[in-house]
């Protein structure tokens, strides 16, 4: 099962999609040197410990500690609630959606909830449906001060203590900075179990820290296989040659489609429901890392490429009309799954009706994958650039491989563009205005 | 509770957001005449019966028939599965997500499922969790031949008959063309109850036909109030003056942002989880209606504006960095809810910690709405055009009002642009290639 994702970039080429959006070899040539400089920059920063997300798959001690904790508690709980927002929710939700339903003994595993919004109707509805005696709350904020997560924690903390008295502590586990912040202080003072996030790893690169690994382990997901898949991606995606390094291939082609061909939108379109949350995770990664007003030289660039999501085959009946005939402003990144683990044969019920009988004997998986290939062919024929990530199957190894590849693609794109992919200055004003208005 | 949505367009104006994306009065003036022509065109087509979706809120006989059927069956079922794709799923899913959890006696109402994809893992997982004896399948396809829906129907039909023998009929209800297609034929031959879709109403305008109303009524939603809200929108949104007609205001400003300011993306961003599926519904409506290669004159235009969705406050931690600092290529359509029906007070648990205590005494609803207003202010300050639809609360009347307003905005935009908003020629090639490849 340890098979990596294969990436097919051929439908980005001018020979496949033509004008106006196809990329020619001579479009790319002038940028090889800049790509090599970006590679050297990344390797140097990695060597000096400034990009610790590369090393996360190798943190065997942390992985073992998480697995041990998960095994010791998971049978006590029917429900696990992750209180976190942004990367603190998108990462674990992506892992759970992709992998949480095909684990062994799935019926003995707790149900997961990711109430990342401070929507009172939604949060109240969730709390009313939980049995607090059998629920574990994983509170996740690196800084320890994220308002949405802290306010949810305060509400939950009051209800737990009211119901369970001093046992409330057994229903909380924190994931936060190893030293700093309110959550770390509370964990010390009230003796609540806490896992640490490497201070050098930001929210959108945190899926392989305890932010993602702890909920995954509690869901019964094989986090060792997840990390093996990610480690395999690190091996391939640190090769200097863009041709051999899929992460650089993705980063370079998306950036050049933006800058040379005005392709302002990248649509991630899995033909597999389980992978849809990975598209949500990618949206944050690509949007927040690369959507920046100024570059590292301080020049105003207003760079950004909008990451969209769509679901195949569903959105063939919703968005594909636009992708096929609208402006040439999109590149589609298909996710295709060769083996869906389960398949259903379409029965022959109306042998006298040729239209209905046509589908009989085929499987749903066959139909779904054929629809992907047909849509890919039609988009290509209509001059719409697209690429495909092919999953042999959706398993911990392939998902780890996929997520790490995209993280490296993003960090590479930042370096290539001369943009800092690790900050998010644009959201500060909103935070300040919220606090100001709440004070009034 | 019969209060309409209020629309605030002031942050689209140059006086609020400045260059490069703000709209000045003199930008709009040259287009008033074209807008009036579009209005006259719509009114004339409506008068000659060519736009029957305008009249759907008034079909009292259909509404009564649906309510009667729903009352007669809903207590028999714990689960209702809607088998449909595109508008046949997005409409009912939007209604159920928005309104399905605040109905009276919600605990006696059946659970709903919208497995719109032919994903074998997902569909198998759903079928394994259902008790067929207590499940009703609503099969929805206007043509009666949609491959995804028909193949799901065949699988379900075989299982139902195997389990329930001749009683399988009581577990099926069809929504389809009144005369034509395979589903209508099956309903006649096998005596399966079927509701009719007006042949002049296409999938993405079908939410107020039995496509949306039947599942809504089965969920206990007040479809009379829904239609009253929609009727109120028809009254306002047939006024000739763009200033008094919010649908024309939306249609005109989004089209001019696209054509004059290169704003290629419209982001619908509810600050309310229950309204997120309305954004999915809108994505189909705007993308598939207006994303077209040729206009009515036969000229190649490749028009289109990409409808995106985001969730506030969640996506402040994911996408807002890009919206704030990236290219000036987006307009944000906020959905704000004044009264969330339920609210939760944030308790004071750490009085000695000023940071944590700061939130105490406020409510989650207060925090959520303040975050919306702060984000709106910050985006405006950063030159990002935005508008707000304010819901007094999320109820059947306001949701009906909202959906009809957007349908008229879309049909108006089509007329204004000289584009046919009712066809979808771009998806034919994919359908043909799928059938070809399945034959092999």
C-alpha cells in the first residue's frame, strides 16, 4: 500500500491545450535559473533549521507519544470535538474525512466534530447532542489566544466542570506552544494534558504536528504510515530538478500560469468525496501563503491565485459549464483515485429499456472515473489547462504523500516569487477592529 | 417574522473603496438604458409565459398537494434520501441546511441525506447505515435520464425490492417531467407516486418546484412561508428602477465589476453555518447561467464570473488574507444574520487573566457579527468591493426571499449581457465522451 501519488502535468502544455493558456517550453526556460535559486534557498533554510516542517515526518518520538496517549484514552470516548480554527481545524478535518472511515474496527472508534466557527446555533446544537461524560475536547491554538477557540473553550469548560466536577480535566487535551500562551499556562496550573506544536511551524503547515496527528491517532488512523508517505514526498520533493520534483513542478507551473497567462484561479477537483476536505486544507495553504500585498523586497505586488474547490462528478452539474466555456482564467487540479476500496455494481433491472440497461454491469467507481477522464478530455479539448494527481487508493501513506507535496509546492512558490509564505499580515486589521468593537 | 432581506450596496462605490475596483456613478450611467431594455425584455418574456419560475410562489394548488403528501408519509420514515444531482440536489440541500434544524418537533422529523455523487465508498457507506424499512428515496431528475441519478436509483431499487418485495413502491417518490422520460414511464407502469416539474423551469431555477418543496415539506419546513418570501421578492424585483430593485442592483453591479473592473470572482460569505449551502446553490446558479462561450448574437465572448464560497468567521483564518491583500479581482457578498435564534454567553472563568476575561459576558453571536463588521470594514479600507445581504433571522420567509432575489438577479444579468442564462451547452461533450468510454 506504500505507493506514492503520481502527477501528470501533460495537459498544462501548449501542445495539449494550445492558446491562450498553454505553457510552451520556451515560456518556462527563462525561469529555470530562478527555480534553481529558489531550490537552493529552501535547502539552505532547511539546513539551518528555519523550515522545520520538512522534518516533521521523522519525529518518531512525538509520533510514539501520540499513539500511546491515543491508545490509552480512545475507548473512553464516543465523541471527540476538536476546538480549533484555520490550520488547527482544516488539517485534522482533512485527515479525518479522508481516512477516518476506512480504519479497522471503525465502529469502535469515536465520532469526530470540528465546530471551527463561533456560530451560536451550530455550537449549541452540537453541545446539545453530546454526552459530556463520553466526550473529549481537543483544544488547539498555537498562540493560546485565538478568540474563536478560546471563547469556545470557556463555554465548554464551564459545562464540563458543572457536569463532571473535578473530572473535567480528563475530558480536555490541549495542543499548543511548548512554553508560551494562556493554554500552556492553564495546562500547567490545572494539570491538563497538553501536546506541543513546534514553535517554528505555522498553522497551515501543522498537519503533521500533534495538531493533525493527535486527532488522527484518536480516530484510529495509522499516523506512522501517514508520516512514511510524507517522508517519501520529502525525498522526492527535495530533488533539484523541476522535472523530477513534483512539488516544484506544481509550484512553478501554477505561478507561471498566473504570471504569464493570467490564470488567477486554481480549482482542486477530487473525484472522491473523501478527498474534498483536502481541497479545503489546500485553499488555506495556497491562499494565505501566497496572497500578499508586498514581496520580500518591499515592493507592492498584490500577488495571489485563488484556490477553489469543486467535487467531481457532482460539480459537472454546477461549475463545469463555466470552466469549459468561461474566461481562460483557471487551471484544474484533478484528484483521481484508482481503487475506491469499495465498489457497487449497477444492476440490470429494465432489460427492455436500452437507455437504462446501458449502465447495467458497470460499477459506480467505473462511472465516476470515466466521468473524470471524459471531463479532463473535454476541458483539454476546450483549451483549459489541467493536471492530475492520481492516488492508487486513499490511504494514510498516499494522503501523507499528497499533503507534504503540496506544502513543499507552496513554500517553493513563495521562494520562487520572492514572497514570504509564512506570514499573514492582512488579517491583523480585522482582529484589531473586532477587539475594539467588542470593548465598546 | 415576514421580514425581507435588506441589501447594502454602499461598499461597492468608489467613495467607499476607491481605485481600482470602486464603481462611480459615471461608470454606471452609460448602462442605465441597457438595464431598462433588459427589464423590458424580462417582463415581456414573463408575460408570454416563457419565464415560469417567476410564478412558482403562487402555485398554491401544488403547494397544498405537497403538504398533504408530506403529512401523510413523514411519520413513517426515519430517513429520507434525495437522489439527484446539480439543481436537483443543491436546492433541497440549501433549504434543509438553512431551515431543517429549527422546525417545530425537530426530533420527530426524518434525517435527510443528499448523496449527489456517484462515489462508491460514500454511497455504500450511506446505504449500510440506513434501515431500508424506514427510509424514503426521493428520486429527482427532470429528464428522467441523468446517469448519476439513474444508476443510484437502479442500485437502490434492487435493494428495496430484495428487502421489501412489492412494498418497495412505498419507499420511492419521483420528481420528474409531467409527461416525458424514463422516470415518468416507470412511475406509470409500476404505480409509484410522482410529482411534476414544470417543463419550462430548468434545474438551477427549480428550488420552488417540487424539487425543493417536497423535501422541504417532508423536513417540516413551512413551504407556504418560503413561497410568501419568494413572492415578496418577485414584487420588489420586478420594479423597473435599479435603485429600488435589489435583484437588478446585484445583477448590474456584479456584471459591471466584471466588465469594467476585471473583478472575475464573486465570493458569497455567510457569517452563519446554516446559510453555507445557499452559497453552493448560488455557485451553480451564477456559474452555469452566465459562464458562456457565445452570446445571443453568436459572438464569442467567453463570459463568466467565478462564484466562490467562504464561511465567516472560519475563513478569516484561511482565505481572507488573500481577499485583503491579493489582486483586486474579487467582490465579497456577505450574508449577515441579525438574530441567530440561539445564543451562548461566554462565561468568566479566569477573572485574573485580562486577555481571557475580555470575552466574558459577550455572546458568541455578538462575537460572530462583530467579526463580520470588522472584516467588512477592513476589506473596505483595503479597497475591496463588498455588499451585504442582511437576514433579520434565518427563517422560511427570509430564505425564500433571498433565493428568489438571486434567481432574478441571474436572469437579469443574462438579459443585460445578452447571454442565454437557461442553457448549458458546455457540458455536452463530457456527457458524450462518458457514454462512449463506457461502451468500450
